[in-house]
């Protein structure tokens, strides 16, 4: 889609692996792979909450956006819990059983 040549793995190299290597080299503790994509869970990226700050001048539009984001926020929390149930990582409970993070 943006290239005349198909290069296997180029998307992941450019979008993930280079960024991860940069974080390791520079001692950064977090790498945010971007929004969306259930396929990221299989690659070890769990959904995390992020923040975005914008100022909306029109007070009526600001109120409408605030209401919509409140509804969306609740739905995203539920969806995050659903995705975390498919985490490739496991933790051990106090009784020794393994469970997803």
C-alpha cells in the first residue's frame, strides 16, 4: 500500500522494532505502540490508558464532546478488561495458580 515492493516484516520493523530498540538503548521504560489493534496483544502489547489534551473553544461543542468522551471512556474500560483477559503474560496467585494479568 505505499510501496511498489513487498518487504516482509517492514511494517513491524518500522513501527515497532525500531522504536523498542530505541527505548532499550536510551533506558526508556515505556513504548506506546499506538491506538487500536487487537493483533498487538499477540506481540506482547497490552492495552494501556493514554491521555490526550485539547482545548475546544466553542462551549456548546466542548460540552457535547465531554459527554461523548464520558460514554466512550466507560466503554473503553470494559473493552480493556476484555482484552486483558487474553494477555500472553501470566501471573501466579497466592494459591499457586496461573492467571492472566
